[in-house]
C-alpha cells in the first residue's frame, strides 16, 4: 500500500510540473529533472529501498523526461488584439509581438 501511495504522489507532482518551460531547452531540462526525481523514487520503491534501483530509475527517468520534454510544445496564448477605424469602431487585428 505504501508503494502505491508513493507512486501516486510522485505521478501527481510530475504532472503538476509538466508544463514548466517555454523554450525547447527549458522543457528538456525541466522534463529531465522531473523524470530523474520520479524515476529515483519509483526505482527505490520497486527495488525495496536499494540505492542501485534509485540510480537506475533516476537515469532512465531523466533520459525519458528530457526526450519527452524537448518534443512537446506549450500552448499558444490566444490573445485578442483590436484596432480602431477612423469612425472609432473596434475590430479584431492580428497581434504583433
């Protein structure tokens, strides 16, 4: 029962932090760190508290998290921009950044 609670907690924390970073490198780094932490906890829990399980789990989690984080894209913010014509009426225009 303790293993299931640990796995559930780690999964919830990982999903909560999954959207960290805006650039590809930031997402790869945050995915790797989240994966390493989650993999170490899971590896330790599965191997009965051995350090070797934590090390293997951390390494696999870091590699997997970095790959997944680098290949995801954040949602684009949907901003609405308006312009005004010569009569004072507002209309939608493409946003410029």
